[in-house]
DNA sequence: ATGTCATAGACAACAAGGTTGTCGAAATAG
DNA sequence: CTATTTCGACAACCTTGTTGTCTATGACAT
């Protein structure tokens, strides 16, 4: 059955959402109730080298002010720490704390489990092909979480 | 190459985003600069029978107040009209205007064109299989656009 | 050395979208 | 006729983002 282009878009969104919702719920179940996908992505970016607010903003494609707000939350909750940069007094160096890494680790394993479930549902080869094709179509896009309203927000639904 | 679960999620999100961004940009190019995906979805829901604010809220899984705000915008821009319901004086019946339908029509064709492009890139059978598998995995989820921060917002990036 | 420009981070003001709570009017159940 | 529910509106507030402005610091050219 030939679906419409709009359906395809919804399908993609739905796929992401079910993964993200499930991960968020599971993370909450494991005790990290205040962690949302944005936080996870931000910590990943920090780990990957975005060790100051301006740089984090660039990596996430948001303003540095927005990045600073996210950092403030992360810091408040003990997931990242900041200290001054000895080489550049303007900068505050960011570091993911042990607690932060713990969340990152759990998040990863949750997503991997979710992927395994999908694999069992449609088959290893099928999922691999789906990923390959999607990767071809999407290319390497910057993270671009953007205004993560529903990504960041508490996702209530049963979906 | 076995990707991680998180990558899969990002791929899905990326797929949706590239479609949505392209559609939004093309719609703007065609002169509908103030239409965002949420508006499109809302109009679709209205056409599909959600002819009052409360019902629209239910269909979109948002509060009726949020739905009312969306309606206000849509009305302001002339995409929907409201009149009183002769059968129930509490209700304001919603109707998509001719202009609204025009946008809907254009949006559909844009998404279809985008899908065609994808089909040419990876092959008809491949795209169909991708859709089928995704549909299996996702199931029938309610629209649930949720807090459409970046869906609703003006998507600036080149992505 | 010094003047100029770019960058980091902080603060303020504001926009968009959503939420809950409240309320009056109208429909409906008993 | 009364009690409950539903609709739409309003207000207050949250979250995440944005732009603009400001100071301190660094980089660089003169």
C-alpha cells in the first residue's frame, strides 16, 4: 500500500517518539526522574568536547544563552561541574560528573535494549537495512535538538 | 555496522526533521510563510471532524486551552472560521476555510514530492519495506504532536 | 604598548507553546 | 427543578527558546 508522504513523516516521528518515551520512562523507573533526552544529548556533547557554554550551543544548534540554561540545570542536579579554565579566564570548563556518566551509561543501555526489541520484532537484517537506508536519506545532520518542547518535557502519554 | 539504539533514535528523528524542515521551507517559498506543521496537523484534525476546541484538544492530545490558542492563530490568519453551533450554544463550530484547504493541499503535495525523492534515492521496494517495518514497530499511535516546540517554531537550519 | 575586534558568559526582556485552575453559560441526567 | 458535565474563555505560571546588551578577557595588528 503506497503511503502518503505525510504518513511517512508521521511514521518517522512516531518511531522516534516511542523510543524516546520508552527510554524516558525507563530512566525514571531506574531512579533518574529528572533526566530528559535533552540532558542526555547535552552531556554527550560535553563529553565529546563541547566543554564550554558557547561551544555547546554551537553543537546543539541553539543560542549560547539557551545552552547556558541547560547547563545550569545540569549543574544544579549534579550531572555536570564547572571550573575556571586556567588558559582562558573567560571560559568555564565543563565536566560531566560521575553521576552524569552513570546516567549516560544507563541511557545507552536502555536505548540498546529498545533496539534489540525492535530487532526481535522485525528481524536483524530488516532493522539493519532500515537503518542503512535511513542513514542514506538523512545523511550526517548536526544534532539539532532545537526547541525541545516535547523532547525535554515530561512525556506523559501511554504511547 | 551495528548501530547503537541511540543512533537509531537520532536517525528516526533526523528523518522526520529533514522532511518537516523541507516541507516547511517549501511552503514558505510558495507564499505560506506563517504556516507551521502544527497548523497543518490541526487543520487536518478539524477536517477530520474535530470541529470544536475541546475535541481538537483531545485529538491532538493537548489541553483544550492549548487547542484554543492554536485555533486563535489559525483564525487570525484566515485558515479556519468559527460560527456558533445552532444545536449547542456552548460550542463554536470550526470550519477550515478555502485558504486553509489550499494550504492543506499544498502541504500534501509537498510531502508526496519529498517521498518521491526518497523513493528515487533508495528504491521503491526499499522505501516500502522501510514504511512497512516502521508501521509494525510503531503501531497506530495517536497524533500526539505534543509540545511542538521545534515543530511549530521556525526551523532555521540548513538541515 | 596600545587600540581594535572577537568571544565567553551573565542578565534582562520577551515570544511561543503548554499546563492547571476557575468561572459562567448551556446541555443533560435524575 | 436540581445536580453534574461540558464548552469556551481568562488568568497565572512553567519551560525552552530568542535577541539584545554588558563586562571581562583574549587575539592581533599597528
